[in-house]
């Protein structure tokens, strides 16, 4: 679920939610297109959703092992179910970085609820940027009711702001690049 991924990456690495949402939508489309192409070409592949792997670990692992033609009898399902969590935004404490030390699962660990406290604004923006991709992969978007026209205007405003920021930084980098080239040229 892109919403959980966006929330996790923004909490863990201070990654911009807008950029993370756009990146997730692009990746979701790419994977979907590759899946369609491989189906046409008769290639074998297996798409595994994290939510299914988390919620139905044993069933999903059996599916994966079968796909890979591996013996499920050799797999320790109990160990998989009780394995510690490594590098989760849920166990990140304070302003420090995510640590990669194993942490035992607690009742508070539910990676499927990472975006449960999102505001309407966050859901509206995610739906605007990645709603089609969310549905494409079988997830249900949160659809707030009322004042749709204002949210459309708000999203156009945010799109303009995002594009302006991108162009501004491209302009700055271009100026820096040209400045370096000119300095190098005039030093000759």
C-alpha cells in the first residue's frame, strides 16, 4: 500500500511525502506495465504484496516457496512468524536515524496502519497523485466526502508549487554548472 510506504519512508528518512508519493506511483505503474508485458511474453513471475506477507505469512511463504520450486518442509514458518523487526519507522525513536538492530515485535507494531492517522489533506493529495495506481493494485482509497471542488483547486495549487520548486532547483543547478564551466574555461 503506497500510503504505508510513503508514511514509513517519510518518518524513517525525512523523505518528502510529495516526492515519495510521486515515486511510488511511478514505480507502481512501471511494475504493472512489466507485469502485463511478461504475461504477454509468457514469462513466469510472482507479485507479492507486503500486506499479504505480513497478514498471512505462512500462506504467502508457501506460495513463494512453491513458485520458486523450493521444499516448504525445509522452511521454519514459526521462526518467520516470530522474527524480530529490523529497520522499521515504528520503532524509530526521537529525531535520530532509523536503527537496524533487531527489535522484538510489540502490540504497537502494525505496519499496515502507518497511514491510519493521516489527515484529509494527506489522503486527498495521495489520491490526487497516486489514486489510480492505488486502485490498479487493488487497494481502496480513502474517499473523504464534501467540498470536492476546493480540493481539486488545492491540488492544482500544490502541483504548481511542486513544479515551480523543481524548476527553481534545476535553474540553480544549471547556473552552478555553467559557472563551473566558465571558471574552468577562463582559467585556461
